[in-house]
C-alpha cells in the first residue's frame, strides 16, 4: 500500500527561490504542494518587501496551478501583528490537515531557526528543499532550467541601483559585485518570476518605473 504524501503549503514570495523550491518539491515528490502562502501589503496591494503587484501575484498562482492564500498585513507592520496574522493562517492550514510549510531559504541559520520555532508552536514542520546548496551553482541551475525572473527590488548599499529591473541571467550574475551573493540571500536583491518549469505558461510583463523608497530601489514589473 502506497503511503500518501504529506500535504504542504509553500511560502511564496513571488521570487526565484520560492519558485525553484516549488519546482524541486514537485520534482522529488517529497510532499504534495496544495497551495501558496503570501503576505500582501494591504495599503499598497503589493507583495511585502518585493513590491510586486498583487495582479502579478495572482497570475503566478494561476500559472503554477495552485490556490493562493493571502495574508494581509499593514504598512508599516509591527512584528507582533505579522506574527498574529501568520499564526491565524497556519492554524487554518493545520485544521485543513496541512502540517508542512515549504520555504526557499538557502543558508541563513537565524531565519530558519525563527521559522522552525514559529511552526513548532503551531504543531507544524518546515521543509527547506534548497537548503545548503552552493548559491553560485544554484543560480546557474535556476537560469538553465528556463526560469525567467527580473530584479524587482535591490539594496543599493550592496549592489548597483541600476541593476533593478534587470533580468536574472548570467549577464546579471557577472555584473554583481564580488561580495554579493549570486542568489541575493543576504538581501542584496529580490526578484519576481514570470516563467519557468514550475509554471504551465509564461506571464507577459513589461518593465515599468524605477523608484527609490525607504532606502531600497524598486522597479515595477507590470503584467501585460
């Protein structure tokens, strides 16, 4: 008798790491991904931190063929409100028989420990399919898989501001400063994915305006 796969929700940032984690989970069959979980800035209707339009987020979920759970958070968002709303979301998932949450984290131990502590309190377990992979190799694997992403946000203190809006490809990797992580794991940049093996179809977008806000540079990636 075949043991049923555990059900899991994937923490969806709209970026390449989350997208490639979805691809890896489907490839390995370690768990059945039954939905995506995203925090959305309820004031600006954009994905928190990445600044991605909510409409593009919806199109990503459609292309991935998965339902999307949106957790609205205020801007700015105190940590206690974030934790309160995420706890409510995980409680609903647990009640639906979902005991695992998948993350695209790569190597930051403190973030993983925080996630695991919060999940343990909710009686759930975290899965980290990309954990510990060399990020220079991982970045090339993402690109070679056919994943298409653009830099939606950059930290100009770590990488040149003019990289915002650029496609995440080998030319972009070559343009990064030597100290920058190729996957932007230290917050150098955030991406938005529009095509790849995790999607049934590509999402047509155009690159819009670039603005500086709160010390970060954001480029609007607009669904056509």
